[in-house]
């Protein structure tokens, strides 16, 4: 999709003021409130759905890639999931 946005066609690794000012660019938070479309938005939506089905429980998540996540209810479990994903020891 970025290649279809006029201000993004010449993207070379750096965001330009033109990209940030472009109303047609859905990725600029300077013009559009909230998260831009893409994996981060989808992950946040999934977490929100899980939290609403289990009120008053904090949910942490670690992205495992290819759209998969490990969810934890405690910070300790979350840290374990991070170390497991990285292949390191806590």
C-alpha cells in the first residue's frame, strides 16, 4: 500500500515532512489519530478482545512471528515468554 501513496513513492528509509503532512498517508500519526494499519494494530486489537472477555486481568503478549503470540497474565510469565522467544535464560 505505501507505494500507492504519492508522498511515499520515493521512500528511501527516512520519513519526510511531506509524508507526515500527507492526509492520504494512513501511516502518519501527525494526520491520523490512533495506531496505523498493520501488524501492531492487529496485535493490539487481539489483546483488547482477550482483555474484554476476561475483565480485570492484565494481559501481556510477546509476538512470536507470523501472526502468533504468547499471552501471559503476570509480568513474571511475560518475562519468561520473552526469554523463551529469544532463546535466552532469565
